[in-house]
C-alpha cells in the first residue's frame, strides 16, 4: 500500500502488518521524531504513486469518463485510451 502522510497511523500500519501488506506510508512529522521509527519508507515507490495519481486527475478532466454510460468494456477502455492520447499530445 502506497499512501501519503495523512494515513500515517498506528492502526493502519498494524492492519497492514496483520494482512501481510507492505505499508509504504510517508511519515507524518506531527507523529513524533522520524528517526525513532522502525518502518521502511521507499521514496522511489512513493514518487511513482504521485505519477499515477496525477494521471488519474488528468483523466478525471474528461467529464464523459467520470460517469460510465458505456455498456461494453471495450468502449470504456477505448475512450480511456483516447483520453490518454489527448493528454500525451497536449504534453508534447
């Protein structure tokens, strides 16, 4: 699980441990000294999370994709591919 500092809570970390999940949660500075923590934080994995969330936000900009009117999975997938192509063209 990859989460930002807002999810840094002992309850969530314990839940992840009990369910064999790797909790890559950024440390919340208000929860004490970071050097005292024993948990592992992978910064490279966290950067990838930001890229994925930013792409999801760009796709949400296409209002027709927010509500699914399509009844076939192929149409839904193709509309998302079209949105991704439009995003990539804008970035060029």
